[in-house]
DNA sequence: ACCATATGAGACATTCGCGTCTCATGACGG
DNA sequence: CCGTCATGAGACGCGAATGTCTCATATGGT
C-alpha cells in the first residue's frame, strides 16, 4: 500500500500544482487546462485526476486564497496595538498571496450567484473590523466607511500585484506603496 | 439611398451598443456575443455586422474607454490650479467611464503583446504628469512615485466601480471615497 | 521478483461559442 | 408603388477546450 504517499507526497504535489496554476492564471486568466498542467510540470490527465475540472480548480484556488488570507490575518494580529501598525502588518503578511488574490479579484464570476464561498465574508468582516477599531480609537477618519476601506485594500493589493508583475513597481516597494497610500494618502502631511 | 441613416442613426446605434456591451461585460466579462447582442436589444447577426468579431468589439470598447478618459482629462484641466483640486476634478469627470474602465482594467490580455493601444501610454503620461506637478509644487509627498499613484488611481476607480455595482458603496459617494482616500488616506489629519 | 499505483501520452466524443451564410420581413426614401 | 437596405431569425461548419477513456511505463513497496 502507499498510504504514506497519499498523506505526504500528494498534498505537497497538489499544493505545488495550485501555486503554479495561481501564478499562471494571474498573468493569463484564460489559460488552458493544458497550459496549467504544463506550467505545473504534469500532464493534463493528471491535472484532471487531481481536480475534476476547470471549475473545481478555480474553486480550489479560491479556497487556497482564502486560507492564505486568513493565515495572514492571524499572523498580523489585527486586534493588537495601533490600528495603523496592524494595517502595515496585514499588508506585509498578505503580500505573498497578492498575485493569487489579484486573480481571484478579477474572477468576478465567483461572486455572482448563491454559491459564493462564505470565506470572503469572514475576511471582509475581520478587515472591516480593523478599520472600525481604528476609527473608534481616533486613529482613522470616520468619513470613509470600513466597507470602502476594505474594498480599497483589495483593489490596491491587486493593483500592486499587477504593477509588480508588469515591472512598473519594484517588488521591494510593494508593501510601502500600498500601506503609505492607504494610510497616508498622496497629500503631504503637515509637519506636526 | 440612406446616407442620412449612416451618418446620423448608425453612430448613435453603435454607441448605444458599445455602452450596453460595456455595462454587461463589466458585470460578466465572459458574456457571450449573443448575450451582448440581447443586452443591446439587437440580434447576434447585427452585432456581427457592426463589429467583425469579439476581438473587434473589445478593441472598440478599448478605444471608447480611451476616448472618454481623454475627454475627461481635457475637461478636468489637469494643469490648472492646485494639483489636489485637479485630482478631484479628474475623478469626478472620469466617473461616468468608471465601469468601462474597470472592465478594460481586468482585461489584462489587452496589455500583453505588442499590439496594445498607445492611448493608454498617453493617459498614463498625462496623469503621472499631474502627480509629478503636485510633487514639485510641494502639495504631494515625494516618496510615492507618480507611476504608482497613477496605477493606484486606476485600481481605486475600478474597485469603486465594482463596489457600486455590487451595492457595497452608494453611487453618490463614489467620487468622495476615491478622492479622499487617494489624497488624504485613512489616517486622521492632525488639526492644523 | 511481483504487484499496486500514479503518471504520461494520446485518442475520442462532446460541448460551446464563434463566424458566415441565406432568406424573409419591415422601414424608409424616391 | 417600388426598390433599397438594415435587421432578425435561423441554419451550418469550424475550431478550441473540455472531460473521459485506454494503454504503456516507471516507480516504490512487499
């Protein structure tokens, strides 16, 4: 029997395939199942053995993205310390998943219909809660709703991921550009 | 003969079709040619008479989006007055095209390959010049590059359009949310 | 050495959207 | 009243991608 193969190699392989798929689909969202398979170094047949179909693959990517985001939120400890620092930690931790997130963000077909993953709602709630905490503590302005700030965070992360992918922004500037714009905006701060 | 039909009705019709196509494709970027036609109230045959194929349709939408953006930039008079006011005017003028822009922004296949419309480069240059002007006048901070601010503007406009489409943000708040976040950020301003 | 299993390669039918075609209809101008 | 032209409806073939299948191979454990 090969139960050890099941419990040790398989998940690694599946994860590897998912990550390559994410990387490819981020650049070319219309990539073929065959292209995805080649990109992961396996054959189309094997890809179909792991994922029932393209839909199942995208769903798996969605779950992976949600998992990574939730892990990032956990690591970022959103409810500790100043809210602005928590936002910085959040962006830093979420950066590795930015590409995948950008792909899923553009896959708007996921968000229509009733079958949408409730993980997004959980993420939205946690991030919005962070912004609300910052508002209640007086750190953040109250005339921008937490829902919009959450939306804007997603949008900026996706924009940043694409800009990095296209070479318009350096990878090392990713976190700085997003957090500084999101928190401080483009205007010069008055010297205190 | 019906030359008057050509010069009067046709352009209106074509424009109408393009706008309906933009509205539909913004929500469902994988919409069928048949769905686009139905959405515009015409048959698939007529749609194919106006646009050689799906690719031509998307290219026409791209040109329309660029035209509307350039018109918005013209109306906004980016080189007059304080740069922050110019940004506010820019967002206000660009709002009607936000949905179309969001669709094109997600159509990343347009930006790969050499056949990309040079109109985007013109728009990028004009918007980046605005941010640079703001930096040189001391209004904007200099640690966020004009290229990134331009990218972020696109991303926020797209995010805003989608948020409005999904009912997460009120239409009347669109301009305020974007300009305030882009210019001022989420942090509370110190009272001067 | 033997067997089980995952894999790769390839064939196959199916589905789906696209692009083109024809024909009938209706509107509009001469 | 008649001709022209755009349109709608529908049929048709094509190509691409998908999903399923079989078979040969290699790897790894017994």
